[in-house]
C-alpha cells in the first residue's frame, strides 16, 4: 500500500477514536441516572450547542462510514462498530428508564435509525431543525411505544 493511502486509512481510523472520545463519552456522562426523556433533552441540548446555526455537518461517523463503505469496507466496519456504541448507549438508558430488555433492544435499534436518519436529512439540507425534530421524535416514539405496550 502506498504511504499516502496508508496515511489516509490511519486518519480515517483516528477520526473514529476522536469522535468516540468527544461525542460518545460525553453522551455517556449525560446519561448517568437519567430517564430516556431527560437523557434525550440533555443530549440534544449538547448537540445543538455544538452546532453552528448556519451549518450542519451531520454525524461524522455515519458520513465517513458511508464514504468508505465500498472502497474500504474494513474501515467502514469500524465506523459501523462505533455507531453500534450509540445503540448500546440507547439500550442502557432505556433499561435505566425501566424498559424490559427485549423492548429496550427493539427500541434502541429503531432509535439509532431515527437518530441517524434525521441527522442525515439535516446534513443534506444543511438545516439544523432536524436535530430538534430528532429530539421530538425520539421522545414521542418512546412514549407511544410504552403506551402501546402498557409499559
């Protein structure tokens, strides 16, 4: 492998570590002893405060994962693993909020898809209102799910 190609691969891998350290660890700290709704509000307050009112870059893990999916599948898998950490975080907060494990597993998968979908739409449109939409949807879906399943 050429040196410049190897350096690009190393940089792509370092981006994963960087964003896991900055974003995921901070969200994990925000999740301590919080209900789902309190966690989501704290997480999106944090995300909105980090976002410029005029530009929205989206989730770097998803963006880089998509960019490397076909050209560097081994690197894309590392990005996917990082995204799965968000799903695990959602799962832990749902358990903390009193959901049974089987329900928390289903919802954490759905919530990751909604979260990433809203962020993707925000990036494509350069519209930060999708962050607020994600907040509302994640809270409302949780309430509706709990009501439907009488949890």
